[in-house]
């Protein structure tokens, strides 16, 4: 990835995971997090965009932003802009996650919405996996086992993922 919003988010998650491993009682506040990200070389504007992007997931999940109209067993038709940003492999991964019952139709739409809000013209499959993990991780819907999510996101040779 280049120095984009997802770079900031992945670095931020590294900080949060490291902090949780060291002291589970200590929470990292926003100012400390921004300071760590700034020290890592990310500019303030990029940090704010990343935090707003992450907040948007939460807002979509809890209904503060108008929910997407999705029906069970619906078929998703991608428009040209979406197809340009999400190649066939990325769309296949989204469908795989949905068919496995790990991503609901509503979560799928949040993933697509968040991907489209990113500044990059194309997204790698690894970037998409991070977006999916962030959406699922911020979901109030039925929790997905963290180990399964990690296996999809972090392991390239995952035998369950046939793309």
C-alpha cells in the first residue's frame, strides 16, 4: 500500500493491538494515538481522514447514517465505478465472504461504501481484506470468530479461500 488512509488504519491497529497485549486495562486515547501516528510520519490531515473513515463504519453500523436497503437473497449488481475500483477478484472475495455467512448484505454494502470512499483508484485484495475485517470487527451483528477473520486477512495460502 502507498501512504493512504488504509496505511494509517493498519498502523493504528498495530498500535492498538500492541497496547492491548501489553496492558489490557490501559486504553489508548485519541491524542496518544494521533501522536503515535504523527511520530510514524503520517500527516495530520491523513490521520483525521482515517479516523473519520473508521467512524463512518460505526455510524453506518449503528444507523446514525441512513441504512442501506438490502433484502435477503438479493443479488448485487456493481456499477461501472465500483467495477473499476473492485476488480473481479475483489468482487469474488466479497461474494465468498457473503456466501460463507461471514458478511451480511448490509455489511457488504458498508464494505463497498467504505471502499468507494477511499482515495485510491484501485484496491488490492489485501486492502479489501482489511476493510472487510474493520467492518466485521465494528459490527453489532452476530460476531465472527476472530481467528477465522485473521486467517482470511493475514494468511495468503488459506485453503478455504478459492479465488
